[in-house]
């Protein structure tokens, strides 16, 4: 008897050999077991399991077309009909749940005839062009015709049929061939159940049924978000990737991890030789569970784009042509420059910035280079400008610098509180999972100055939208907490057993003060007191309440205070330490969590241990065989200031584009122009590289082995799909630079780097490539206490001690609207583009967002005589830029909004150097500005376009001018 004993996971002994095998219907999570006999085989499965799935577990393959194990059973194709003892007719096995003692027969003459007749009807309305069809060899309809033994079609094609259906090729990534559609509805159900967009529907009835994207729209004009769920679900060539149409079927596949946002989706890269044909979301991916977004699914072409730089380049100054050189010459040139700078200006005159897009192993080596070779702690990472307040705030309260849950945990949540995050645009795969839970009945509270899609989208509505003014997060969260303690809604048992009493009493006295009441904070936040009280009651009364937050919380002058206030809110309600609750930061880039874990901050060694701790420092000194500096180094803003003052002269920048991503662009440009040696390691000549003296070509995620760590603390393998175009992977480049500087790093493979990380970092002690390959992924802490990782943090206790409540006093930002700058600018992301756009701008995602625009409320536009599409000059105390106007009620009066995906938009020309009091995270989300109608781009944009064109010409002229000896 096959015993299915674990309601969450198929036992390894009965898993199909092919882990990608479709079991037909979703997993039942019932803990009640029932026994069923199928074709004489006794099987024990959870109650609620379909007959189709139970048979598939036992490797009894019942034909199917409309069924898939990521979709609810539908029962339309009738191919999966079976006979069940005591039951009339031949029911569909996909919609029939097993019962204890049930006896099922899946094969006999009567069943076989029914299946052939069904298939004959399908084929009678389907083009018989299998030999030239792009799905030939990968077509479920073709496979099922063979499986049921169909040999003839009696009906011909003379009658009414769909063979003249049109092909819609409007989407840049896939086509829709209506003539090949069998109306199984799998694409419609995938769009509804998996993605949650509801962009597709079945139009007509019976034989006239056809799939439609809306009212006579094509795909590109419809609500489709190009996630690819419909393409993945399609059993025929109706929905097919254009890459497959152009190149044919793949010959092998490799599992890897997406290099876009912090969700960390697992993908099956379908290959022809070393060419990637398509990225298909891995159904066994523990972060994405077989789903994807437009970026990870389709926008991977940047990795082989013609703009890729694949040879090292050097020059004496930034007004010279680049000169291509060998790796040896480039590294020698870089080493001499860095050495000379330190000799003249001291060892603290150089530093490095690690990348949140590179692997853990590569990031670890860069911070090791700084500490062991540069002999200082001048290393920082892009988390400085996004989630550094998360590390500070969660460490101060929950004693660990990371989120508490798995993404899947949201499926056990009753009330979701989203603060300063836009999951459907910035973390779309998690956004789809969240929408699924909301459709099941969970309640939603959104705190955001802007109306995000989740507030009102198909089949999901927020119960409360707390439309606060930018910069007032702390006042709002304190008001929520005040209502909870004022109305006696706190979880006293959790507080008494899990939290530090002294800090709670101090906080309790602080938060009870009437100045924190919704009535008294309403003038600050702009949120109606009764609305806020209702939201507080909803969250506090939930059986499971979860908080998800993003850069709209951290990128403020009170970012760290906001994170601590969120942690206070979770602790006071007992929403920590189990499924469906927690404090969940939505990390922006694919490895921003990992770059922090690896010791990329100037005050911390890997594992968030202070450089001043002697025991920790001794551990690394013994491993690295060097003495380490005990004083924290420079943060990124400090590096800029020191460069302008003449004290910081050399920067090794791996995979970050600080010239575009950091605030007050003109200040950053001045700092970069002040340095004597800038080394950029990247795949394109990005905006920072235009100020560089040495360019070391990087490798994309397709060209390397390593690991990424996502927002769940999930460590996943990145696997090499093709040779590094520049001949070296990023980790190898760092090793060779260290060697030229006189320090040997002896690694032959990234797995050896991870072994060193595991030896030195307590939360990674149990991590190895072997274990990752065996289990798919691991969530740290992973050590002797948790050998299989830690999906949910703080289940029994907080790390080492009790949770600490923090006093979070609201302090108004210096960025206040006034007569000169009456509007508040806030920034964010859009679905089709990613961060500074260096990757997505080099793909067909440009079709959806080819420039940044300024969203402005109709009232503010009317006051200024601005019409949709007008140029708007945006001025702040930092600078001026210009964007096209997009008049929208998504923003409230007095607030304007833009994205920052295009360098010439100059969004960060106007953002200021205001920053978080604890971490220097810039206050991107609050900039006082004026908006006026103008006729053309700003002077900065004109000047920078000229500079950029000049730098592009220097690249084209490479090898044209010799670099002087230095």
C-alpha cells in the first residue's frame, strides 16, 4: 500500500521520478487519511484528494486536457473519465474526490472508447499541422491523442469550425493562435486563480466558445500583465513563446533563480545548447510555487544584449576614449592606482560598494577584499539606500535583522496590513499570492499616500485605505498602537511571556499619551480618526494579522523608527512566531537580503556582528590570516562627502549604479568626478561607469554559479546556464584583483566560498551546496538547532532574549511643503521595469513603460494650467528636472509621484540628502517640490544628455587613443 502520510508534501518514495510531472489537481491539506484502490493498487491519501491525483501519485496516468495541479478541478474535457464501483456512469476523475474504500478502474474497453470519441471531437476542430507546429513534441493534445489511441477522425472539416481563427501577435513575448484553441479554459483559470488579473474570459457558448481578452482587444491593449501563466497553462500551441516559434523546442533544462526582485523565483531555463529559449517558473520553486511575472518570465534578453561589454577597458580620465586591454593589464592598472592612492592619502582613502544583484559568494568576497586587502572597513551596499532601516529596526526589537515568515504564510492570514509597499508592481508573484488569499476572504488594510492596485482590483477590495501624507508613517503607526492599548485589544499573554517587561512598560506609558490618538494625529497624517480606529480594531482582533512593508516605510528620515513601530504593533497584538502573522519586509532587489547577510555594511562582519567585537574579529582573522580594523568604515554618503573634501579617492563598485540610484544626483556626480580611481564591474556601461577609469566586465546571473537570498531569508541556487561572455565570473575577477594586490584567495568554485561562509557565520553553519541541491532551498538560520532551516522565525522565543518595545516618537521631516515648494514628491516602481532599468530597458518591456512620467492630481494640474502630456518642470532645493504630465486621481491633492527607471528622467536630481536618523537611508519618499508647465527638458537633462552621448562616443572609439603610463 502506498501511504501518503504528510498533508503538506508528497513522500519522496512515491514522488514521480520527474518532479515537474503534473498531478492533475491541487494538493489537499487535510490531515484525515482515506484509503482508495485504483487499478488494484491500494493508496492512502488525504481526504479531498481527487481520484486523478491519487492515481498520478501511484504513477497511474489517466489522460487529461483541462486539468492541471496548479488549478482547481474543472471537469470540462471528460478525457479523465473512470469507472467507480457503485457509481453510475463514468465520472471525471479530476472532480471526483476519493472516499474511504473506493475502488476505481481507469482502463477498460468502454472507457477507452469514450476517450477516443472525446479526442476525435477535439481533433475535428484542430489544424492537423503537427509537423510544422511550434508545439510539436511539446503538445499535450498531441500526447493525449496518442495516449487514447486515436487513429482516425470521422467528421472531416466541412462543417462549422474554428480553423480560420486569427493569430494575435501583439504581445512582444508570445502569440495567441485562435485556430489552435480547444477552449479548455486553462488559460482563463490560470489568469484568475494563479495571477488574479481576470484579463481572459470565455466568450460564447457551446461550439461557439472562444477565449477573449476583453471587448475586441488584442493582448497588448488588454488588462493582461504578461505574467505567462496562460502560456504555461496552454496544452496546445495556442499560446506559445515567440522564442520557441522562432527557434524550435529546447533540448535540456537547468533550474536557476531569478535575478530581479526580492521574491527569488525559481525558474526552469529551457535551453538549446548554451542558448536560453525560455524561462518557465519551476513548479517546485518554494518561493514562487510555479508562478512568475513579466520580468522573470520573459525579460531575460538583456543578458545577451548587444550593449554587453565583454572586454576590460581602462583610461586615465573620463574625457578620454576607452582602451580595450587584457584582463592582466586591466587588473594591474587597477591595483597600481589603488596602491598609489593609499600610499599618498592613507589606507582609508579607498573602499568598495557590493552588489545586491550579485551572488552571496561574490558579495562576500568584495567585503573580504576591503577588510583583508584594503585593510579598512569602507564597504557598503545598496541596502544603505533601501532597507538599512529594516536591519536596524528589527535588530533593535526582534533581535534579528530580517523578516519573520515565508511568503506562503500569507495563505493563513486573516488580516493583511500593507504599509508603503505596492506588491502587484514591485513584488508581483507575492502580489498574486496575496490576492488569492484576499479572494478567499482575508481582509486588507493599506496605508499609502497613493491608490495602489490592491485597493480596488478584480475580486479584491481593501477594507481600509489609510491615505496618509508622505512622511507621517510613525504618527500613523503610533496611532494604530494607541487605539489597541486604549481599547484593551493587546495580547497580554504574549507580552507577558515573550517580551521584555521594562521596555514594554515604558512603551505602554508612552503610547497611551493622548497625543498619539487618531483624533490628535489626524492633523498630521490626514487620515480620518474613525477610519484609523476601525483599521486598528480589525488588525488587533484578527486571529492572524500580518504586516508587509516596503520602501515607503524605510526610505524616510524616520525609516528606522517606522520599522521599530511596526515591530511594536506586531508584538503588542501577539502576531509573531506562527503561520499567517509576522513582520515582513518586501526586499527590492534579488539579493539585497544576502548582501546584508554577507557583511556589506561598514560596521558589521558577515552575520550582523560588529567589527568592534574582538571574539568575532579573531574568528575572521584566523581564517583570513590578517589583522582586521576594529573601527567601522565609511557609509556611502560618507564616501561621497569625503571624496568632495579630497579624502576619499578610490572606489571599487561591483554591480551598482549609484550615479542613477542614489539621491541628489548632482552631489553624487560631483563626488564621482572628485575621485582618482573608479573601478566599475558591470555588464553595461551604466551611468556610474561613465565616471569610471577602469571597467571590468561582469557576468549576468545566467553565466555563474552561486546563491541568492530572498526576502524570506531563503537561500537558493543560481546555476550557470552558459559560459561567461567576458571569460570570467564576477567572483573570479575579485579573486584575481586581490591576488594582484598581494593577497591570495584560494577558491576553485563558489561552493568553497559558501563553505567558508558557513564556517564563520552561525546562521549559515548548516548551509552547503549539497544540501541546497537536495532540498531546493534553505531559510536561515540553518545550523545544528535548525538543520533544515527556519521558515518561521521566533516561534518559541526571540533570538537569545525577549522582544523589546522601542519608543518611537514622531519627528516631522525637514522636507515640508511651503510656498516655494508646495507639493510633496514621492517615488516608486512600475511592473514592467526594474530599479534603474539597466536590464529591463534592454528588453521588450520598454513597450509598456518607455519613459518616466509625473503623476499629478487633476486639481493641482488645473491650478497650474497643466494638461495630460505636457512637460512639467519639477524643482526642489536639490535641483530641477522635467517630466511629462500624467493627470491621475491615484495621487491625492498636494502629492506628485514618479518612477526612476530611466536615467535622463533625473528623478534623483530633485531628491535631497535628507536621510534616516539611524542608517542614512535617503528620504526618497518625501521631497518638497514645485511643478510648473515648461516647454522642454531641464538644463540638467540637456547637459547630462550631452555628457552621456560623449561617454557613449568614447566607448565607440575604444582603442582609438592610448592611455598614458601612470
